[in-house]
C-alpha cells in the first residue's frame, strides 16, 4: 500500500472541529477532489474521488473515538484505509492529522504510474483540501456544529460550485431539507447580512484606529511645542541674570590632592610630616628605638619580681624575715628594761 499524510491547524475548539469533520456527505461542498459521499447507513458510505482518474469505493467506519479519532476501511472498489486524529493545541486551536493508505489500481501498471508522480499529486490535493476544511470551520459562527452554517461552503473551487459532483450526490443534496431553494436563499441572505455587519465593524475599527493615531500625533506635537517654549524661557532667564563668578573652594591638602593621602605634605625618610596628625611621632629619633614602647616614668611602680608575698604558714615555721635578719636592730620593746 502507498501511504500519505497531511496536517493542518484549525482556529477552532476541538469539539467543533471533530463535529464538522464527521459530516462526510458535506465534503464535496468545500473539497475539490471528493465528488461524492453518500450514506448507506450510519456505518457504511460510498465515495467517489478524482485523482489522476476517477475512483470509487465503499467504506465502513471503524476505530471511532469521540473527539479523538475517525477511521475507515474500504470494503469494495479502490482498496484503501485511513484515520484522522484530532489534538487540541490550546483552547481555541486544533491540529487535524490525516493518514491514508491505498493500493494503486491495475496491478503492476498502476504501480508504475503511481511511481511517476501520482504520490506527490495525491499529497498536494490532500493538503489543499485540508486547508479548505480549516477555512470552512473558521468561517462558521462560534459554537456551530454543522458545516451548513459555514459561509465557506460552495466556494468557487469546490466540487459543487464547479458542478463536478455525481448524480447520487445531487440526489442526496436535494433530499436534504437544508438544501432546498428556500433554505439556500435564507442562508444566502443571512450570509450577506453578516458580511455587511462584518464590514461595518471593520470600518468602525479602522476609524477608531485612525482617531487614535491622530490623537497620538497631536499629543506629541503639543509636547514638542511645550518643550520648545520652556527652552526659550530658560534661555531668556539665563541671559537676564548677572554674571556670577563661582568661587573656587579651598582644596583640602589631605583629601583633594592628586596622588593620595598627604601627597602635598613634606616627606622625610621616615614617612609623612603631616601637620594634622603625625604618622611617625618619633621620626627624629633613632628608628630602632622608636619602635620600642616608652616607659611611663611618672608613676613609681614595682615589677612583679620585686613584690614578695608573705606566707603565714612559712612565717609560723621559720618566723618573719625581721626575726631572722641578724643585722636587724632590736625594737625598743625588745630591749631589757632597767629595774
């Protein structure tokens, strides 16, 4: 079997697209290569298509999943089968993908003819009619579930408009209550009214856009004029003001000089001679001596080594230092008293 596929994104919700595609008998009203689709019953239909010749077959529905898939296979005539899958792109868009497989007629001769470009032609026609289907759905009112509500039916490229449908298709359309003369006239009048309403709406929108553009241009012009007048006013005000000499501030010798802190101060071999804060207070002394901390001679303090702590335990055993000192003069109370 030769396999072909086509895909199109329809600007309509999934449920609406599925309902429109399930009306096989309306295909000749907007497709170009389908010449007849008539129903035998709810499951069986008869098809006539013209792609490098006219081909007929009977088909039976199979593998139908509501809002997801439509399938069929032929039971007589041109051997083919296919399926159509529906996938929601978002809430308002649906992708329709069609997969068709068929066996070329006339055996080996048919295979040779099929290899000479029929495959490419079939895919071109399939994609073209898928785009016709998308436009048919998009030109239907919001929420409509019947192709007869679409304004795109019977367009100039359809099989019905070109009068290429079969006699059976004509008989089926004549038996349809929505296809009698009165219903078609009412439909045509409704289409004309909606088209006029659509044109008025487009004209109103265009007029509103034009007014918006004019308001924007006028506002920009007024703003430019206001800026020009303000600039002239500022220029005249500056011209009337007396010339004033701006007094130069006194530079700080520490922070306002190039080269960093104290760059303008006298320098010695030992560092900066900063008038505000001496960096090396003992710069005039010996460098090695200035690194030592100075002793504070104003307070007479004893070192820790000069301080002895008396131990009561030691004094109890050995006595006090005064008692052990042989050079100690006796105290007055220790001298013998004269009697």
